[in-house]
């Protein structure tokens, strides 16, 4: 039998490991940085390939060394073919260049399809960081020692304890979603995320160097459209100690633990401002990325590789997926498959369950990212961009499995091997399960912004413009109808009154002169009637101005208790345009002493402070679901740990024309607004007001408190929710 013209590559590196009590060889292919694990027998066959030995000779040597094991020439040929496809052997036959080129093109195509199927984590190869890591290793090795690990774990535990012990105060210090993810914070969030992720990847690389591994790939990555780096530490597979490999896999999260712990203390003890916001950003990014992505083994990030090392099962995801596929093909399609000796033979149910959980969790994460991006982009009119991203993410997850299924069923002879009974039974069960899940009704609620206001209050406005002189009363005081609350002054109005009185005096004086001259001057007699009209007109002007002057006295037409109006935030547009801002906050605040109030400014409310109501802003897309009598659960920002309920008493029939400033997104509220030509804030989406009387509420409430409400509108099926989500989300306006 002629020699097999294949020989082992001389540049391969190998290490002997033990998994589950058995010896294995890990082989490193240094050019493509690929790693393979072989049994003793498989590794021996690889070493027998020297370009001069035939398949029969390899078979004889194998059976002599590993007796009583037997191997067929067909099995041997399949294994050698796998080695050739993996690039572990070199062929001495002619025409290999074309074959290698085709194999490389196929690999690039698979990598491109893999990128397109996951647009939220795009990777691009970069540089070899080995020299940089060798330079940094003498300065950072101590971070990856056991004593240092214990110290930082205790430090992280202390930061967590600080948060838990002061959890209520912690919640009150947190900004709202709209405040945290406002457009002016995007650049800082992106910079923070990029910095954290760069340090995360250096944690992997430096820990790998600490335990003797190598790192030859530091690439560029877009993680949820944020530029950062990634570090390939696959060389840790060459390390025999699995706990070293586990720590290398956790090296990035270890660095994030240190960063988050430090940021927690700095955020807690710092004053609100940019530094405080950056510390909170580090806390948020480190915690969310660890819990949702890196620390979770259901995604192919750090947690997955850590679990793979602990279980000592390489390619855990591929093997678990293959087990589930074989179950499906055997029981659902009725195919008869040959046994695969490379798959785990025990506890296969848990491997299949792992695959199912991974798929479900990936869908949950992708939908969460989509909803997050939609919510962040919507206030700025970028719904089309959000929908495009959502469509791309869904297409990447749907197209690939559909195409793989089409290729599977189009395989020649595959359909004839399927058993009709298995296929029909499986389809019936699948349809029943899908319909059952889609038709299951679950409680449904509508989210909306809310503001606390007194019930039916009498609103006291500034009837004429004026500067505040004094307040005769303060919030909480009881007043009677017509009693003065405060006093305004208008210099222009006083000057206008003096001028009008002067003109009236001159006109009256001329009338008196004409009256004295009428006895001897007939011309004067004829002018008296005209002058009397002038005097009457001037007197009317004076009276009109005096009536307006009287309006400078702030009075209430109804008796009751004085209450401050809703908080008025500082107008950001005036600051942006470098204009002098008007008054803000509470008219009774000391900062507004001598403030100038314009006509129709709301100065105070008069009513019963014990009778409050929640005013809910319901979007037009939800108004058809909401009705009078529906229950609403309300939570105000000032007491986020407490909720109270009420019943909708009235829903306005007219749309909301003007938005309260403190509910606007620009002021930290939850309502998407825009400024019209007159300078007033209006909701971007047509909205309606719903009023919920609040009785027997123990939570302390003040006028102008804002928050969010959930209106429970009954039970809705999952299919109805999906249909509603699709129709509301995927609208492609030009």
C-alpha cells in the first residue's frame, strides 16, 4: 500500500492535560490560533503522519500500541480527513493551493455571516499585543494573586453592603431612565463604556500572562454600537491547571469588580455633577455587563468559557446543540442516526436544556437591547433608526437558522428517511404548543407619566406683569375670599398712570377755563361739549389704569389653604441661547424675591391640601385601552420604594395642548415633548389626561411631584401583545 502523502505540521504545539481522570492532548495551531483536544489514541495517529507511512501501517501500529482497540481503514481515513480540513497536516500532493484558497474563502464567508447574525457584537481583528503585555506584566502581576483576589472580593462585598444597608436612600439618589440616558449624556456613556471594556480585556490578557499563557490578538469591537477592544486569550487552553484557566476567563469581570467597587464609594460620597455621573456610569456598565452578558454562561462570553473549564467539556455549546439536534432528528423526524462517540453519553437531558435556555436567553437579551434603543432614540425623533436596528438584529437571528434548516431538508434522500408518523405527531404538538402559548391571557398594563395635583384647586395667576414686592401669606396659611396674598409692582404701569392723570388734569383744567369764558366768549361755549368728551375719555383711561393697578394685588376669589404651584424648572432654551432666564422653582422661594412675573404666570393654588389627585398622561396609542374605573398603580420619584393605587375617575376628551414643564424629558421627566413656535412645551405624541383621586394615601405627597403609573387594563394574550408590538414598532414612515 502506497504511503499517505500527509505529514504533521512541524510548528504545532501540544500539552498533555487530564480531564475527568483521563489523559488528553491539547494541540495549538499557531498561525490561525486554533486549539484542538485529542485523546491519546488520536494524538498518536497525528504523530504517525510523517509522509512516508501508509494507512495500513498506521492501522497496524495503532492496534499494536492500543490493543485490544480496533480501528477500520474507513474510520482512519475519516479522521485523517478531519485533520487535513483543520489544517493540522500538510499534504505533499499537487494542487493543494487551490484547495487551501477555497477553504480560506469559505472560512471568511462563515465569519462574515457570523458578524451579520449578531450586529450587537461585531469583532474585527487587530494587532499582536504580546510586547505590550510583556511590558505591563511586571507592574500588574500582583493583581492576579490569591491574597489580592481575597482583598478585592472583600472590598466589593463592602461596596455591596453599603448599597444594601442604605438601599432606600440609594434608590432616591438614582436618576430616572430619561435623565440618565438623555442625549447630552450619550458621549460620556460611550467613553465610559469603551474605557471599562478596554480595561476588561486587559484584565484577560494580563491574567493570561500572569499564568504563563500568550496573547497574540487584540482586536477592535463594536459592543452595542460602542467602540471598544477585545482580547483573544484562547492560549489559556494550553495551561494544565483548570483553575488558572477559570481565573483568566474571569479576569475581565475581576477588573470590573474593582472598578465598580471604587466607583460605588466615589459616587456615594460625591456631590451631584459630572464626576458623580461618571462614577454612576461605571457602576451601571460594570454591573449590567457582568449580570446580563459576561457572567452569564448562556451567552458565549466569559461565563460560558468559565463553565466550560469547570465542567472540563470543550465546545460545550456545539456539543449541547448537537445533542438537541440529534434528539429532534431521532424522535421528531424519525431518522436513524449512528452513534457519535465524541458527544457526552451521560446527562444528555441537561445538555439539551442548556441549548434551549441559551436560545431563549439570547432572544430575551436581543429584544431587551432593541427595546432599550427604541426608548432612548424615540424622544429625539430617531424612531426610523431604531426600527432599522431592530429589523437588522431580528433578521440576523432568524435568517441563519432558517437557511440551515432549508439546507438540512434539501439534502438528497433526507425526506425519504423521515417517518410520517413522527413528523405528523411533532407538527401537531408544535402547533398546539404555539397556539397555547399565544392564546394564554396575562395581566396587561399601560405605562404613563404622572403628576400630583390638588383636586379642583382655584388657580391664582398674575393678572398683569409685575415685580414681586412682598408676600402677605405663605403656603399653608388659610385665607378668605378676596384677601390679599401678595403684592406686585409695575413701574411702567405707575408711570403710565402718572402720565394719564397729568393728561386728565390738564383736560379738566381746560374745561374749567372754558366754563368761565363762556359768558363773554361764544367760541368757548361751542368748545365745552368737545372738551367734556375729552375729559371723560381721559378719566376712563385713568380708571382703566387704576383697575389694572388694583390687579397688582394678588388675591383669591375662593377661600381655602394656600398651596405652591407645580415646580417650574429652569428653562434650558434660554440658557442655550444665552438669554436671561426668568423665575424658576417656587414663587415663594427666597431666590424669587423681587422676581418679575409675566401675565398668566401661575403664582399659587388655593384649595384643600388633604384632597390630592394624580394626573396621568395617556398616549393616544393606549387611550382606547383605558377606561374610567380602571385601576392605576402609582409611584412617585420622591418615594420609589412605595406605591399606591387609585381608580381613574375621569378621562379628558380633548387632547393635551401644553405639557407641564416638570414632566418634560428635558427637565428629567418621562414625557417626550417639543417646543412650539410660541415657546410652550407640547407632547410629541398626542396625549390625553386621566385623573385619579388619591384618598387614604400614606405616602407624603406634594404638589408637582412626578413619577410613573401603570394602568391595569385587563388580561391580554401573548399573541395580541406581539401583534400590537409589531404594528406599533415597525412603521416605516418617510
